[in-house]
């Protein structure tokens, strides 16, 4: 199912969100406008703003405020990507150069900060104090997750529990917020808000696990990045954790996981020199041909099932069916 068909109940309103997002790049200073345009043109599937709108359809659908909230959520997501790309030193995102590749690192950080500020402006325009509180808490959680990853020692020793905490902070928390704040803004009951919050959290967990699997098995052209990017950036994800725990003695994994095992310094690894690159390639092939991928997809399906069960508390309307279909889409997607 295409995303347009999947999001049919809100597709017209998502067009309004697109217009509002585009308006952010219309600023007085041309350089800022060009940088913002570059970032905002690198658009994803707009799943998060769609969830805001779908979550609100069970009660009072206040279109103007919801469009502003959906825009705020997407801008917050985009801002985190700008900072993520800089921290991870990523060269591309969805096949296009990342912002810090086009300008100075300082300028890239400031553009990310500008998007954070703009997301807050749109959030305040909902005129809902509870929504603003949840929004602020989410930004705090995201930053906490980033700092934990940045300063985490012995990255190759990260546990599965630490991995789950990381993806909950960096990814699932924002999907949860999209569902929760959409419900709050529509005047939903506490029971409905809790159901949609649970749905968003588990959908976000499933989304990130599948994303991490696709880093090993996805199509490079479709993904807009080479396979094994996470390993090159020394980001330990569930497929690598699974195989490390099952086969810790594997020589390629040993060379990738333990920096001193390849006899290189950090800055050499960051440049992915020949020996390290060969180790990454071998580790990717080992993971792909092992049971790790199927095991991780089973974990994603488990989170997806929890998301589905959460929706049992809501009445059966097109928005609920779209949210259920979204679970299947997230788990079965190829990019």
C-alpha cells in the first residue's frame, strides 16, 4: 500500500501541513532561506504529522490548530536530523548532501536550532498548555538520548536494554508525542490519550528496529546511503548486538567492535580506511547471512502487535484502520 493510500483520511490536510512547513523557508535573509529550503526539500514520508491528524479524528477535529501541531512535530523531527547528521558526520541523507557538508558546522547547528525554535513557535500556536508541556518534555528526552549516545563508553559493549532505551529516547518518544498530543488537542478522554500514547511508543520502537535492519539489507539507492553505515559510524544497533551476543568470537565483528583490534586510532576509523572498511563489509555480510535479521524483525513485529492492541480501546473509524495499516507499513517497508 502506498503512503498516499494509507493516509487517505488525512491526505488533504497533510497538504496544508506541507504548505506550512514550506513557509518556514520564506525568510528575509537569503542564506538562511537557502539552507532551510535544502533541509525542508529533503522530505520523508510525513508519518509523524499524519499520526497527529489521525489521532485527533476520534474527537473534535480542530483543523487549524492540528495543522500547526503537525507542523511543529515535523519541524522538531527535522531539527533532530540536522543535529544527528552533524554528530554522526553523515555525508548524505536520503541521497542528498547533509547540511554540514554544504556549509560550516557552526551554520548547520544554528539552522538546526532555528528549526527547534520554529517548532516551538508552532506548538505554542495550538494554545494548549498540556500539549506544550508534552512537547517540551519530549525535546528533553531526545537531547538526553543524544547525550547518552555521544558520551557512552565502550560502544561495542552496549546492552540490548541500553539499545532499547536509546531508540525510545531518539525515535519512539517523538512518535509517541505525535499520537498523544493529537489526542489531547482533540479533547480526547484520558483513556483514549493513554491508548494512543501506547500506540505511538510501540510503533516508534518498531519503526527504528526496522530502520536498523534496513541499514544491513536495504537497497542503497532507495535508502540514499550505503549499507553498513551504522557500523561505519560506530553506532551499535540491534542486528549487530544480536550477532555479537551469539557469536562474540567472530573475527570481523571483533575488528569492528574493538577499535584497538585493527591497530588504528579514532581519526583513522572515522575515515574508514581500507582495513576497517573490509572489516565492516565482512561484518555486514555475516549479519545478513545469520539469523540476526529475522530475529530483529520478529522483535519489530512484537512491538507492532502491542501498538495494534492499544488501538482496541478506540472506536472503529477510518482513522483507526489507517493507524492499524500504518503498523503493517512500518514493519514491511523497504526504505
